[in-house]
C-alpha cells in the first residue's frame, strides 16, 4: 500500500480522524500532516502534557495510551470542552489493542480537565465488536486508492486540513 502508515498499525488518531472525516484519515495516513501548525492541536497537546504529567504513557506502537490504572482501566485526556463519541471510540480501540495482548481490560475513562468532567467507557463483548468494526473501517479508508470526498463545508470548521481540501489558509 502507498500509505506511510501500515494498515495493521491503527492508532487512536486514526480512529479519531475516521469518525471525524474519512478523508482526513486518508490524508493523514498518506503523509499529509498539517497538525503541527494547528493551534487547536498544539493546545490540546499542552493540556495533555501538563494536566496528568504524573502518569506514564503506555506505548503500543501506533497507539499511545495516556495511562492505564490498576484493574486495566484505560484513561484518555482530552482538551475538548465537550465529550464526543470520537473520544470514546479512541478508548475502545485502546481497550481492543490491550485485550489482544492478553490484558483483562475492565473499561475506560475519558478525562476532560477543562470542564472537570469524566465519562466512562464500557468494555464488553458488544464494545469489542464495535471496536473491531471501527478498525476494519479505518483499514478500508487507509488502503483506498484515493481520499474520500470532502464533507459539506460546514463540517470542516476548525479542521486542520482545510487548506488542502478547500484552499483555506
Ligand atoms: S477540511 Fe473537511 S473534508 Fe477536509 S479533511 Fe477536514 S473535515 Fe474532511
């Protein structure tokens, strides 16, 4: 395949982009990376870096989990002020990766420090099937010959790929 990401190496970012916009996932996996210039992304990374610094990341190659506590609870920190299904899907993907490594995963928690909220993510057989189906979808997008069509422009607000898709700066 042409993508610079091995389709077997699906990380949390891939899942997040898939659910936001399949075109974004394709562009990202084929090496187009404007995130470094995007202030919203940089802000999110700084929140991640400073809010829970006491915790060590769990590195699974393409996937980097914020941290895992005793009992195998997966934790993910978001700078967003609004919980999103994308965040839960990311956690489910991490649960799947850990379960495949033989970890008896108990579930996940998404942390939103800016609004002082947490949301629980259930991990059970149904959740595993959902995570597996999402991963298959991500692979299909990544290995496609070309990018998916653009979303309606109203959905592109704040996306770091606007300059590529729409010629915005
Ligand atoms: S700008 Fe719009 S179409 Fe392009 S990747 Fe972002 S959300 Fe998708």
